[in-house]
C-alpha cells in the first residue's frame, strides 16, 4: 500500500506541457504569432451571438449542443445526430481516448504529430506508438507498419500542426482501407478551413459510410480559440459511446451560440481562408528565397528551418524576432530544435517578419 494517493499509471509518464513563450514582462508589447489563432479575429456574428448570453448566465446550457450541431449539419451537409460537441477539440480528443483506450492498448501517432495526442493516449493509461515521417509528412506505410494486435486507435492531424503538411484523400482512403475494422481512425482536421489544395478532404466522405473513422474539428483556428468549441462527426455507435462519458453540460451556452453563428457565417470563413492563403504563400516565397527552408503548409502557419551556422540557428532567430516584438513558436519540444513555427498574422506583421528574417545573419 502506498502512503499517498497514486495517479493512474500513464499520468506521470506525460511530459509536462511547455507552453510557447509569451514574451511578456520586458515592457515591450508583442505581436503573438505563436498559437495559430485567427489572423482576422472572430466572425462579427459570433461575437454578437456570444454577447447575447451575458444576461442569461444562470440558465444551464442545452446539454447536447443541439443548435450548434444543427448549424454544423446544415453547413457541412452531414447528420446532426452523428455530431458530438466538446469544450474545444482538446476535450473531444480526451473523450475519444478515454472511451476506447486502456492499459495494455496502443495508439499510433506520427513523428511530428500534434503534441496533445501522447497526452490523451497516456491519460487513458495506453501506450503511444510513434510512426516515422518522410519529408515532415505522415507516411501511410509507416502507420500501417506500426499496427500491432494491441493497436486500438490512430491519431492523424490533417493538415498536421506544426508541419503544415497533409495527406490527400487517396492516401487517407489507403490508410482507412489498410486498418483492421476494430481500430478507430481519428482524423483531426483542425485546419480544414485553411486548406487550398484541391486533392484534400477534411474526412467527411471517409466517415459517412464507415464504422471505424471519426473526423475531429475545432473553431479555435477560425476565431474562437478563447471560447472553446470543438466537435466530431462519427458513426452512430461511437457517438453513443462517447455521449455516455461526456459531461451533461460540457459546452457552455455562449460557446454553443458563438459556434453556431460562426459555422453559419461562411462568408467570414471564406474571407479567412483567402486572406490566410495569400499571406501564407507570400511569406513562404519570401523566406524560401535565401538560406532558409520553409515546409509547404496548408495551415495558418509555416514551419521555417534554419541553417546550422553559429548565430543563425532557430534559437538566435527566435530571440531576434522577440526583441523586435514578434513572438513565434520554438519547436524543440517536437524534436525540431532548428525550426520555428510562425502563425499567419496581420499584413504588417508578415512584412516585418519577412524583412527581419531575410536580413538575419547576413548583415
Ligand atoms: C489547435 C489544434 C487543435 C485544437 O484545439 P482546441 O483549441 O482544443 O480546439 C487540435 N488539433 C490540432 C492539430 C491543432 O493544431
């Protein structure tokens, strides 16, 4: 017997989360390009919907997020009763892991995959298994090769954060077709609103007729990161199982309303996509023209690789940008110590970052 309460076996294996540096404290106000937030703020309709709840705070939310699910069903052409909403997709990922994983089970994610996956896997006391990538891109063959008799889930961000790379719909199909029917494939399409590649699918077509695939989405990257709204679309039996575990009022009233309004504001979503594509592709071209390398991105951020030269590595560039008032994301935690992730922001910020990095190390 232990002399104090013990957490479940997986919990203390979770590496403590290291947040990006905020740059606060040196008295200089900073532009934050470190969290992939919306470059155009939130939909004005979502802001109005959120405000409308300020004088009704004493009322419990409608527990199934019915209005939000209805809006999503209409906008995406899917069935409302196959959607589950959560307090951010973080909660959705935790719920899926808690529902399908336990001690002795394995779940696969990719080498540079989103850092929340090992947390939710270990949080369910299961074992994370890492599939290697090629060219900073998920490899279907490597994922399939990592499957064992213990495998219960696959977590794939598409496009992936922090690399920005994606698998096209044919590759997704090949992955889905290569899995045993008892393995749950989780396609995390957090950046779907930003993708411009024509051979991309957020995954709805793969979920529609399958029994072992879910698509996870979030409003965080399209303007509602502070509100916390995410959701998944999946088979009826998965929806039923997760709904048994889900807290009865897990999405707050204002988040449900803001999410529904944001989903319906498709003009804003399109404007966000257009703005982002313009500046993502501009910044990629600007930075690729010297000794820096940029991984081609479909998200609202780019991954920039620095030369292995004294004074010109990623930590040097990070500090130089910080001193100039721009906070970007260090990538050491992802095993990419000589790269930085830069979120797409205002035109002014993009022009400044391009100028600073192009001159960096050459003066
Ligand atoms: C940002 C992000 C999420 C989600 O976040 P929430 O804010 O919890 O909805 C999920 N997956 C990926 C790959 C992300 O980058």
